[in-house]
C-alpha cells in the first residue's frame, strides 16, 4: 500500500459539492495558480501539466463558479429571456431559437415568464439584474416600462421580442400583427362570411389589439360596418379560455358565420366545444387561428392559421442582443418587422 511519502495521490473528497480550485490543485500536484491558468489561459500551461489538471477536474467533479468568474471579469455570459406564457408553443419555439444562438456564441440563458402579470414581470427582471445578466430579451406587457429603462440605465442590453419599440435607440423584432389580422379576416370574408366573432385575450395585450385592428381594416375594405365583428374577450390565451369562449358563443344566440381567434390555442379550445355540441367546422361555421403552432395541422379538423416566422424571430432578436452586448458603442439599433403568412386548411374552406 502506498504512503504519502511514496507519491500517493490525495483521496477524492467525499462531498463533491465542496470541491474547489485548491482541492483540484492538491489532487493534480500543482499550484492553485496553475489550475486557474488551465481554466482561463490554457495556452500558458504545458500540455502534460494541463492534461493532469483536466484529469483531476474530471475525477473530482469540479464545477467552476461561473457567477464569481463573471463578477471578477466585470461581465456575464448569461442573458435573460422573459416571455408572456411558457405554456404557449409559440414561445417554446422562440426559446428554442434563443438557445441555439446562445449555445453557438458561448452564452447561457435564463428563461422566465411574466404570465401576463406586471408584478411578476417586474420581479423576474429584478432577478435578472441580481444575476448580473449581460442582456435581456423580453416580450413586455406595456410599451413603456420603467423597470426595463432601469435595466438599460445599468448598462444591460435589452431587445424587445414580439413587440415593436417606438424608440430609435433600442432594438425590437416583431411581426406585423395588424397585417395578420387583416389576412385572417379577409380570408373569412372571401369565403362568404358576413358576421365574424373575434375571440381574443386581454385587450391590454398589444398582439390582441393589433390583430383586432387588422380585422377591422378588412371589414372596412369589404364595405362592412363594425357591427360585423363581435368581440369575445377571455382572460387568458390558452385552450381552456377558448372552450369558455366557445360556450359563450353557443349560449349567446345565433352563431356567426365565422370565428377568428387571436391564437391557435384559443381556436383549438373553441373547436372542441363546437364539435361536442354538434356544430360542424367548417360546414356550419368557419374557424381560423393565429401562430400556426404544430398542433394546428394535426387538429381533428386541420386548423387554418396565420403563420409567424417564430424561429427566425427568436434567432434574429438574439443575434441583435449579443451584438449589442459585444459592441455597445458601435451597435446599430434595428427595428425588425416580419410579415405573417396565411395558411389555409380544412377549418375555413
């Protein structure tokens, strides 16, 4: 059996969570400074020594303290992403694009949701600030947010996602929802509809308000008055709220010719209630959603929808944010607006 005097290696600590640079140095038989160089400036360390330190890191299960390293360097390699609703596949696709870009660039990200609550939005942004994030991607609830301005005053880059900005000195990436609402309603009108129900979430949400504006524009173009559009507002933008809206339509007298839903989850909920009541889509009533999430094409009656370039939306927004993080002085702010696309399926034919 070896003894310390015969070159024995120190025992691996039983509690891996306590392993630090000193333990790695002891295990590898080098100084803590050499371990630090392997972690931060590996080119300064001889290959044989570097291999010995890397083996010790693996054997001990050492994990560097990224937060401490970032604070010492004066900057972080983490960005924050805050969306409206993590239950909405639209934002899941956006998050996937964000993850792809930050991984390519050597960053990480923290994901959170406001859930439609201003208080929660404010609290989550505070957490981002406490974590010293380098930048923030956010779908805000309001156009002007003091808490976002405070982040920017601290030097944190902020890009608005799925929300336009009125400011020339800030980046935003969004989709023209007024045009999308006009596409959806125009299609229903072309199919012969003359009375349309608009199933929507809270009017305070910019996306809902803009899609309604587009619907009204299509009605004006067709020579129809405001009375041709009936609002059915619900407190959330999910399938359960869509079922509530569908039941209200059934209980509210004669059905309209068609239904335009502010997103696909609402439309799928409406469709479920209508079909349970024996109302045939599209024979009895035409139906169209918005977002063209993956479930839309696989619905009992494949759902017509307005498609948004979701992945591209998230990717461009992240690239703009990371560019501003890397070059805050020379960064050229951009306000990018994509155009939506009408996807026609069986539910509105």
